[in-house]
C-alpha cells in the first residue's frame, strides 16, 4: 500500500506545479472513476449498447456528468437516464433562453454606459475647445 501511495504522489508531482497553493490537485474524471469503482457505481456503457444505444452513446460521447454514476450501484436513481439524455437540452435552454429587453424609441434608454460616457467626454472637449478659442 505504501508503494502504491508513493507511486501515486510521484505521478502527481510530475504532472502538477509544486507550490503551497497547489496541494490537492487531481485529474477529475479518473478520480471520479476510481471512487466509482470502489462503490461499484462506475458507468458501463457496454451494458446499454444493445438495449439502450442512445444512453450508451450519451455516456461515451456526451459530457461527463454526475448522473452517470447514479445509473447503477448502491444509490441508483430511476431518473438518471432521463437526466443524462436531457442534459444538452437543459444546457441549451439556459444559455439561449434569455429574453432581450424590449426596444424603445427613446435614444437615451438604449445607450450603453460607455456611449453616455463617450458623449459626455466629447461634449466637455468641445466646450473646452470653444472656450480656448474665444479667450486667446
């Protein structure tokens, strides 16, 4: 066991920056897979290739999401399949579902803060130039 621990830390020292800020770094997916193997809940896409190929493809080629670890094992969840298959739709919805503010014809309402600042700067500059020309 000590040899395994030593090998593991040597591997981590080669891969990550050695500093006091970076003390607990791991590769996320292999770490989760290792824990899932211990709990016997690691997803096995081969189990679904024949009876549920859509789920197998989602596990193999989709994003690595926590629902995959709930397909089997001690804390199995009946909704895991639907959650895995629906993750892309939920992601698209939250990224593109925002409604833009209603457009108004009032030019001052539609200006960005940067535009207002630029207009104010130009106004001050023009005022300064006129005063300079008049009082020379």
